[in-house]
């Protein structure tokens, strides 16, 4: 019987830590789990980590170069890279350089934290080169293969699974408690203040129209905290101007715990919809702002879940199409058995080939160097001496000493106070 795997998860935000850590647990529930949190704008705060409730055997905050230097092939079987596409690409090149000449390198796994509704080709080609690239559904797997086939890149790394955080008890109506509507907001969709106010106003109106119901607004982060995306107009600030009734409540916490008491999940296109559909909870994908690629709700075409607040006010409860849920990774079953077998098989290979990213200095000489440079790597994948991911000027001066002393909480507070200065300096 093989022993537990040793898995390092590299993550650059709270949502990506959740995906990466739970993916590691799906690969091996007994694995030793080492967290490497990429230092940057969206590095998760202690509160966010505690809210997720996924413990690690060790947890270090570091730059990409520090992570590359500290990922020892002798003490790691699998590396799960749970980051934005550009960072994944940079780490693939960095690992190739750091592990040069090593026959016993770790297996590298990557993928997406949720619904893939934009930049499909860009994101996939930036992830090309990992040993295993996870597709969260049969539909995703087909689309991923079409992209790689289209550029002549092998599709063998693609593995069909499902989102690792799907689970929980199946929904059963309970007449003993108040009917509960949960509106799951998103940090980036929609972006505009007017659109957000519309959604909040309609949520508040629903609560007023149905005093017999509890209405929850499920928030992702507290003011000053960041997730994967920068949030310019936090919902908790906007709702204060709408004088919400007493049966409307702003809630944080684990999404699964919120779903435990939810009778109707409402969202624009949040991954929470997939969690809700998996549990057979009535789920509404809002059409108030249209069905548009920029909102991501086009992903749910054919699901049977589209509804407007007007329809929900009138008592409509959408019913999901079972064929759609099966094709989109929320149909139940155990989609991880194949992944476990594949990763174990790769771990047992005496000599893995070098990682083979699609982008190289030959295929993308005008694109790749910038991607590497943003993570402090030169065109060969080697760390740039003296590189710091923090921009120069007042931001760097404000936090420099705190970072050097590894005062993680104080560092994050400093970054959060000056976050408006650097909001526009995001990366791919």
C-alpha cells in the first residue's frame, strides 16, 4: 500500500487556495499538505484562511522566486499550481530551470477554480506544460481539447474531474423553518456601481415583498480584503443606502454552510450556482442585466435556470435540466477516481520528461518574457536578482520593513490601506 503523498499547493488568492487545497485532498485525502501563498495584492488574510477552514501542515507566504527555490523535489511528490494563467506559465518555466537535470521531479497539476467563460484560449495555453490540467466537467474537457488540437498541442494532460468543493447534503424542503433566499454576489460581475445597485435594490425589494422569507446577501470578502478580482464597489457599502428590512442579512462564512439553510440560490454567474445545483437546490441565474459573455451567465445556456427578479418575486423556482447538470460537472458520482489513478501513476514513473510549455522564447518571443518578468524571472526562467513584486515608491516604503520581518498580518493591513493606489496595477 503506497504511503501518503507529499503535496505542495501554490495559490495566489483565497479562492485559489480553496481550489488547490481541496484538489490535493481529492488526489489523496491523507496527503501532507504544504501551502505556498504567493505574495501579492490578493494574498489571503488570516480571516479568509480561517473562514475557508482548510488546514495545512505548513504555510509560507513568498514570492515566486522564493517558492521556486524552496520547492525541493526530494520532499515533494506533487505540486498543485492554483494561480492565474500568467503565474502558472511563469512557474512552469521556473520549475523547468530549477529542476534541470533532475529525473525525479514532482508531478505538476493545474486547472481553473470555477466556470471558464472568458479568455479560454489564452488561459489554457498559459497552463499548457503541466503534467495534468484539470477540466471541471465533460463540457470543459471537450472545449479544452479543441483549443489544444487547434494549435497542435497534445491533449493528453487534460483530465476530466469536477470542482473539488462540490458536496454537502442534497436539498430537502423543510416547512419547519423559514424559506431562505441567498443572493451570492461576485467581486467582479457586474463591475459597475449602477448595475450592482440594481441587483441590491431588487434583493431588498424581494425581502420587503416577502416578509415571511429570510433573504441573505452572501459576501465574498470584507472591505479592504481582496479575492481573485479587485472589487471597486463593495456590496456591503452600497446596501447601507437602501434601508434594508430586518429579514435581509449580510453574511460571510463558508458557502456550504450558507447553502445548508438555502431554499433558493440567486446569482449572476457565481460558482456558488454549481455548488447549489450539485445539491439540487433551486437555483436562479439572473437575467436582469441580460445574458452576456461579459457577465459569464451565458455559461448556463440550456440549464433551465434563467430567471429575473420579477419572476422570483412572483414565486418562480427554476428547475435545472438534468442533462445539462451531468455535462457540466454537477451531476453527482465520483469524478476523481481517474485523477487519483493518473497522478499516482505519474508519481511512480522513475523519470518524468521535462515540463513542456506551449509558449517558449521561439513560439512567443514578444509575449513570454513579459509574463516571466512579472514574477521576477528572466527569459530563461531564472530569478532576477533584487526583484520585488511590490511596486516602488510610497507603497513599497510603507510595507518594506514589515515584509522583511515576515509580519504577515501587519503587511496585509498595510497593503489594504494603500490598496486604492495599486488597484490599477493588477496582472494577467
